[in-house]
């Protein structure tokens, strides 16, 4: 009879002092384990925040095309998005007229940009979009200096300010953001057409989503809301103006597009009202969650520079991409009404776009008989045309 096999027993590894010592040598225990865990969590959060910031800043226009000798006007460019726009255009060789309300700040910005780019073709010009006389004076001086205009960037604006009036008695946000640029653009159309292909860039805002054109109270006299009322209405007006103008300029070689620069850390929110702690918190948050002025300028730069957009007109862009518009921003009945009302408010003669479109006149608008007669009677003065002559003779058939 065979003996029963005696089972052999092995000592578990965790009972082996040598194995346990090796395990302790390979693993972090106690406070070191917590420190490593916290470090990994911190690195993961930092990486996610970096990706988020890259997304917030948006794409950058990277094409290297130059615009040497091109004549450019940029409004509101002594700081923020406008200044960054001028800086990049100056690097690419443009001849730039900096149109600003504050000549001293404009001059400081001009000198800084010249130092950084070595482009001497930058000019400081006074323009207060809250005064129609100032707009006319700016245009009159520009037309004595230049016979062409390759690029107009309507960048200046005010946001959410207390209800005040322009020099002409209009609500400030509509007056500066829309009416001032409306008059400026119309008075410069002849120079833009002479330089065709040329471009107009209108800086609007996604705040247009909250806006409606109040036909019964356009100047917000009965009810005033700083942001969701007046400001949003003025930004919607920018888009309706862009779309209407693109139709009128069809076939002229002049294109016009509008854009949302993003939520940008600029002086535009200087009228923000609230407790001091709220302002401080917003300032801190803006350092991370708002775009820098350079990032905010990228969409404007693409619309101004990209050869691929040579024929694009009447469109709305954000983060360098074309975006669809909501129905009330595509309402041409409202756009037509706003255009006619704006003509009355700034003192321009009406155009008759419907008949000209039907007659196949390239959509550039036809003058009424009275305006045509006045234009014929006006003396011909080449580069130094008076503003009055240009106002009457602005639409070319």
C-alpha cells in the first residue's frame, strides 16, 4: 500500500519579508502616493484648460499674401481689435488711414505700429462716427489725398452705454455702430468702385441674435435697454446693411461681408455696470475665457485678405468660418426699410434699387431724376470732389 502524498505548502509572497521589502521599494505609499495623484490630476486639468483656451481663441489667418500699396481705411483702431488689424495689415505692406475719434491715442498707436512693422505708410485721421459732419469732413479730406480705396474696415463701435445722443440727436449705439458707418461707406463707394476688386468688412456681433429692428421706436425713446435692446439692434442693423449693400454692389467688383469677432478682452465693455466685485471677477475671467484682441482680429483679417473670398459677398463669418443667419437677419423687407430710413437720417438721396435690378444695371442702384439733374449741374472736380457732389452722385449706373 503506497503512502499518501504529503501536500507541499508554499509561503505566500506577502509573508515573505524579502518580497514585501521589494514591493515597498517599487510603490509609493503614504503622502507620496497622494502627491503623485494630485500631480496627475493637475496635469490633466491643465491640458484640458489649454485645449479649451485654444478653442476659445479660435483659428488664425496664416496665409502670407501681401497687399503692398493697397489703400486701407480702418475705423476705431487706436486699441483692441482695430489696432491688431492695422498692425497685421501694416506688416503686409498696406497704406493705412487710421480713422479714430481720439487723435492723441491714435497717434500713439500709429507710432507704436510703425516701430513694430517699419511701415511708414500709416496716417492719423480724425473721425467721430457720432457726428455726421465729422464723417463728411473725413471723407472730403480723404478724397483730396486718394483716388482709390481698396479696403474699408468698419470696426469702430460702442457697446451697452447709458442712453445718450449723438451730435445729430440720434441714439448713440445706433448712431455710431450703424448710421455713422452707413454714411461713411456710401460716401466712399466711388473710390471703392475705382479700385475694384475691393472689399468692405463690417464688424458686427453675435448679439444680433437678440436684436430686432423696432420700426416704431428706432431710437429707443420709449424704452431703452443697453445691451439686449439698443446694442443688439445696432448689430442686427450692421448685418441687414451688409446684405442690402451686397445686392446693390452686385457686379461692381466691390464685396461686403460682416463678422462676429468673438467675446474679446477690449475696452468695449467699459460701460458695464455692476458691483465692484463683479467687475473684478469679470476682469479675471476675461484673462482666460475671452479672446485676446489679436485673436479677435483674425476673422476681419481673413475677410480683408483671403484670396479665396474674392467673390464672397453678403455673408456672415465667425472664427474665420461662414455661418448661416437667423430668419430675421435675412428679412429683405426689413433691410429695405432700414436702408430707406437710414438714408433719410443721414441726408442721402434715395436710390431706386428695384427698378435698376429689373433693368439689369448690375444692382448698383439708380438715381432719381432730381438727383440726376443736380449731379449734372455740379461741376466736375476730379480727385477733390466735394462731399455734396459725392452724396448726390454716389450710385453709379
